[in-house]
């Protein structure tokens, strides 16, 4: 990766209503995905991104349509319900925008979702023509480099992973046990909200639920807009308040760039202590270990025992890489491949975070001594 993930401006793109019943509303499965995307937006914002919600904030490439805020592409419009912008950018690069899609499902996310992302970024990245420009002021229009990230609670199929790597689509696996409490809280909230609507949410209420959940997450109140909106039920709003409180207390997630095509999502086991550490030190040496799970997956830990007693950051790597490392039952061979992979792919992890209104770029370096 030439541009680190933490330098991105991001656009979180909610999937279209995928599961309809008689064209009337959505069920719990779709609602879980929407609530997950809002939760991820909040967690990502805690890493320093500023939300953009109105066309006036970027009028050259944003437009308000009947389905909400859209980004203008060369061949069409692409809905973007939540936008955020990072305050820094690299020399010799355009500010980078990122579409994020979340899939809350039991089966692995497949190749069709990756194809959607490829289509969007190809259209947006080919959006500028200069040969026929008549007004030279058009040359001053801000350009962006678009990327696409997909979060999945169930991981990704092998075909999806290979296609994503080929087209620079970022895949973030949320199937690890460390994310189970968050997934369970979202699942429970979605089921309870659905129950208040007798098993299905009418289409015209869905937007209100999402807007209100977002307002609760960021402003601890129900939504207040310039135009009238429908009021969701007291039961549903109470459920959203409970979920927002849980997400606020959930802790931090750090999105790190590495020497791979993959984004590494780091989850600290002691969030408060890690924040204190990052305020004091921005370059840190660490060791890395792994644990094979019963389902065949692998969980990795970055250990900072010298600085935080029993402190670690957990993460996962794509199954396709894990299968390469542990492709046979020879423990010695697997150990050698794991050590080599840590040296080659995980030797340098970098991410951005804001702590007490101060900006920090954190660099974690793998200690090559031992395993």
C-alpha cells in the first residue's frame, strides 16, 4: 500500500435495501447491517474523522437526491448516507475517500459484494475529463482517490478475497470472538426493534430509525432536522439509546496500515491503558503471537507486556493468508512460515488516533527476536 489507511477521507456507503417483503419493509437481517454500519461510523470517527452530512460541505461532487446524499460519478450517482473527512493528506496524492459497507450475516460474504465495490470506485475514479474543459476554473475542482472497504461479521469467501486483492478493495473480518459482544448487542437491538413493528419495519420508517440512531450516537438526542420527520416509537428510541450507550462504552478500534494489501483492525483488551501509553509513546516495539481457534481460524495478538501488564491488541488476517501459514500439520514448518510472515507483512503497523484532543500517529514495530 502506498497510501496508509489512516490518511483516508472516508465515505460510508450503506447497502441498498436487500431483503424486502412485498415491497413494504425490511426484516431484522437488513436492520442489523444498518445498525452495524452506524456503529462502525462512530468507532471510525473516534479515530479522528469529521462527519460530512450536507451537500454544502463539498458542493462540487455531492448532490442531494430522493434517497439522500450522493457522490457524483462519471456514469451515475452513488448513495453515501454517512461521510467523514480526515484532516491530513500525503504529498503527491489526492485526498482519499473511502466507501465502507458492512455485512451482518451468518455465511461468508461473497464475490458479488466485492464486484459492487469495484464498480463504484472505477466510476468515481474516472470522473474527470480535461481535454474539453472550456472554463479553466474547472481545473481547480478538488479531486479525490476513492477506495472501498467491506466489513463482514462472517468473514469472506476465497473468491471474494482474491478479487478484492486484485482490485484493491479492503476487507475487514469481524468474525473474531473479540467482536462477539458488539455483534450480539446489535443483533439484540435489531430483533427488539423489529418486534415493536410486528416483525417488519415499514419502508418509510427505516430512514427515521437510522437518522435517530446517528443523532443519539453523536449528540445523545433524537434527531432534529430542518424539515419535519416522522417520530419513531418510544420503545424503539429507548432501544437505540441503549445500543448507543453500549457502543460508546465498547472501546476503541484502530485501523492500521501494514506491509500488505490488507487493513489490520486492532482491538485493545485494555482501552484506557493503551490510550495512556499512546499519549506517552508513539513508536513502540512489540511481539506477535497467534492462537488457532476451534473453527480453524487464527487470532493474532500484538503483545506489549513490557509496557502494559497482559496488554495486547488482537486482530485477524484473511483466511487465505492464514491457510497458507498453517497449510499442513507440520508444526515446525507452520512456525517458520508464521515467523516469516510476521517479518514480511506485520513488521510495521501504523495508525492514527485522537486522545484528549491531540493527534497521534502510532507506529508499532515487530521485534524479530524470538517469535
